C-alpha cells in the first residue's frame, strides 16, 4: 500500500493504516454527520435505586450497564420516535427494540446488537451483553450481530468520562452516552443523604426528533430507574 501524502511540514514518527473496524467507524461517523442534523440534551440522573437493587442482589447482581439497557429498552416502548429512522419524507417507526451496545475492541469500537431487548430479563440481558462483548473482542461477530439496531447505548463511565457528544449510527435516529457514577450529598425528605448520580447525554437527529421529545424520554427513563419494583417486569 502506498504511503499517504502528508500536507503538513511536520516530523512524522510513523504511519499506521486504518484497520477494518476503524475504516468502518470512519465511514459510519462521516455518514452520521453528513446525513443528520444532530442535537443533544443531557440530564443528571439519579441511579441510587439501581445501585441499591444491585447490592441487594448479592452474588446474582449484574452490571449497572445492564440495568440502564433494561430501562432504555422499556422506556423506548412509549417513545417510538426515538426508535425510528427518517426515510425520505417519512418517519419509519419500528415494532422491535434492538439495542446497539458499543464495545471497545483493540482496533476501535464495535456496536453489537441485542435483539428484542425490551423482552429480556436482567439476567438475559446480562448474558447477551457478555456473549456479544466476548465475541467482539475475539473478532467472531457476524453480520447478524451488528446489523438491525434501532437505538444505541454507549457507556464510558468505566473510563471516568462524565459526558460527551456521541454520534448516532446511521440510519438510527438517536444514541445515549452514559457517564461515570459519582457520589454526591443531597437533601432527601429534609435529611442529608448520599445519592449516586451520572450524566446521560442523548444525541438525536433533529430533522425528526425535537428537543422536547428527547427530554421527555430522559424524564421517563429517570422515573423507571428510580422504581425498584420495575426491574424484572416484562
């Protein structure tokens, strides 16, 4: 392969060719910027009830990310415009909720898809995430594992990130970035208490999703995450 033409008169340490995953990522992100009018809303979310439920589960606990995926999938049922895509002059709303989950791999970032995520229990979601992540990192994902997503969740909290501006994966209309969980003091019923909080950043295609629609989704997602009685409902 020929060397790229460098237009800046600076010393070069080395030149690395993009691998297959990064080439796909580069084209996908370019398409996302070219075809959509992107906007974002953010919300500081209270995850105290989720963390309490995880502690109560003991050895059967699953990751915080699994609870978020469960909440997102179930909340999307009532927010169909976020589970849709724009095709010419029509909004195509899907009858399935297939969540894309961003997985970091050595060559870049892969989005693997959990099909019918809203129909899965926490245990089933945890198993699906573990399986997809393992196969992503060993290069064993097939086309069926990465195609057909309707909404994507990217959790960067484990890297200490609070927020950012993720780009939806075309032709999806929205993506949610989850930041790190932090402990903060708060007044609860007049008493000082610790709360577990994290920033959620929702980027969406403003051509057909408006800010109020996006904000309403985050509001309902917050209510779901605060309700421990919903964890295992269908």
